């Protein structure tokens, strides 16, 4: 018999569950937190995705290499923070960027979030990063590339 999580590995699109409170999300998160599963949350919608595949990881690492090179050549002191989990109960959001960077010392959250999208659907990633008050977000996708600069 195939379990629901095994079926998730076969899906290209995320599973979306709506009308959850933050508290309900945190309970579900504990139940579903396991290798191979990535959870995101925005405005009562839980997004369940399988971990990205080779195509996604290749693009992510190439973008990361270009950003590292750019930041080094510009002499910017930065800290790569990888795919750290970012959440805000007040903003009703949890997201894990593919790559993130702190561009100054003593920051709680990164200054730049990079997201590579190779499938359709899911929560609004740019809105999630706005709610997390990430100053700059870059979402690169098969269908379009979006960039948001928030604040000064």
C-alpha cells in the first residue's frame, strides 16, 4: 500500500490545505516534519511540497555561485544563510528560501532571499517574503522572474 507521503514524491504540484489557524499549522507541521517534505504557510494556507529535484538544485547552486561572485567582487561583507527557515506568527507566514544572504552583521533575518520555481502552484512566495520583511527577494521561474525591493 502506498502512503500519502510516498504519493507526494510522485507529484510535481504542491498539496494545498486552506483555512488553518497558525496554531493548527504548527500542530500539522510537527506531524509532517520529516526528510523529503517542505512545508510553507501563508494566510491560513498550508503548502506541502516534496523536496526539490536535480534540475531545481542545479539552478539554485548556479544562481548562488553568481551571487557569491558578485558580492565578493563588490567587496560586500556578507553571510550566506542557505535555506534557513523563516517564520512570523504575527504575519501568518513560514517559508524556507532556496538561498538567502545577510548583507550586514547582527541581522535576525536575511536581507536577500532567492527562490527557484520549477513547478506551478503554491502560496504567493513574494508576498511571504514581504510579510517576513526580507528587504530583497528574487523569484526565478520557468514562466517569469520577479524581484521585489522593500524599503530603503
